[in-house]
C-alpha cells in the first residue's frame, strides 16, 4: 500500500491559472484525513546573463502587497504543454525585450511539493539582443534592469530578493559552474 491512498477527490476552485482540489485520504497507518492540492502548470525562470551581469524584473506582487525583485519567469496558461524552451524565450522577450542567441537548460525544480505539483524549468540565456517588450495586462508596471552578479548576490543576502524560485535558479546555475 502507498503511504497515502486517495479515497475521493473534489474540485474546490478553478480559474485559468490554477485548480484547487481537496482529497479525502487514507494514510498507511489507517487514519483518514484531508489533503488540499494546488494544481498549476509548470513554468520557466530565466537567468539572462551578459558578461558579469544579469537582468532582473521588478513587479507588484498582489499576495504580499509590494513590489519584488525577481528573475524573469512565467508560464503560458493557454498552452500548458508547450516546449519549456519556447516558453522561456517568449517570457524573456515579453518581460525584458531580450532575445537570446543561446539558451541552455540549467535544471528542473519543484516549487512547493508539500501542497502543489507545480515545477519549473531553469534556463540560462546568453548572447542577448534588445528588442521590444510585450507585457501581458497582468504585468502592467513590470520593469527590467541589468545588475551585476555580485549585486544580485548581495540583494539575495540582504533579503531584497525573496523569491525562492529566483534564488534557487541562481544557486543551481552557480553550483553547476554556469555562471563562472
């Protein structure tokens, strides 16, 4: 028997970005319980690197009520099965106006596996050229700027970059020697 068996599943909420379901479960020890799961499509995060610098975006994040600094990232809700490389190229241009001559896959991580199945692909974008941005209506007010790798690390250490996805993506690329 698996650690947890699903006895019943009920969709509690759905919109174009996510689905919330509540499962009645049976644990291996015989106890029943409830487990809530957020289902969202995977997304991408992009480290757009130029020499010893990278591009970050700043945008208002409604759930925490403030503007945040992050690496460019996103998903295509209208095409959840699209190739992550295409999504990464599209999100990079959409948010920063940058087009990468070379994109390398850094890795894949899970966002919050305690309550969601969502994960994210990390890409390193290089050989950048500037074009026009094309922000979605949900991204009004988003700005992009270039900072040095050292500045980005200082912002992480100071807590100014609190987006776990951005921190994890940067760390994984650095550990793999891709930012040396």
